[in-house]
C-alpha cells in the first residue's frame, strides 16, 4: 500500500471538525489518526477511540524509543503525539491517514513525509468572523476566548507553510474544495 497522509490544521472556530467529518463520510479511503496522550481519560472517552491514553512514564519512554511521528508537550507533563504504529495500522487496512494536528505537528509530519503528505490549512474568511464564530458557540469564558483568539492569530502566521490554504467562507464550497484537493492528491502517483 502506498499510504498517504492528509494533515489538517486550523484555528479554533474555522470549521475544521465539520470539514474533516465530511471527508471521513465521503467515498475516499481515509481513516482518522487517533493521537496518544499522557493526560488522564475523561468521562465518556474511550481508550483507542478518542486517544490512546498512556501513563506519563510510558509516553516518555516511547519518545526515547522514537515511537512517535510527532509529539508535543502541550502543558507541563501533558504530552500529545502520533505513534508510528497508528499510521502503520491504518496503512495495513489499505487506507490513507487523516490528521487533525496543530501547526507544529503538521510541519513535522510534512518534514518527515514530504512526498506522501498533503498539508491543508483551513482559513477563516477573517479574524473578525473567527471571533464572531467563537462567541456564537457560547462555550467560551472571556479568558478562554482571549486565549483562543491569540492562538488563532499566531497559527495564522503559519498558513503559508502549508501545501494548500482553503478559506472557509461558505461551508459547502470549503467542503467541495477540500474533497477535490484530497481526491486529486490521493490519485496522484508517488
């Protein structure tokens, strides 16, 4: 199997989850990559579905053994990453891997698999519209809203490092453009 990697990043509120869900429900042979984390499992989550939950010492041991394609310490002693075994599991099924990762994870994946990966940055039409979408969710405190806004401004500075920028001004158009971009990449020989 000549497995490929589709790597998505976007600031919170850009519509990434909706676009990814649309791709996973399409006819494309894609499977979502389940990340590993050292954080504790939360109510309703399932190991192997939401994340692979690893004790901190096991996560650090796997880092030392080079078991991760990419990893990051997001908060002190709270690690997230993609195990090589997850990619191999998906490729063994004849599928291509779909990632939802932050900008650093995306750039690391692209660096390790330059020919096999397609990086897509889903861009909001404007920072103002992004702020409006975050406020409309009604799930943000003032502090978390400001954190997400600052993080979004920072993430937007990396957009030009991606293979493709798709502006989510109209959801149906963004879904169609994303589908066509991914389909064309998957059908192109390595």
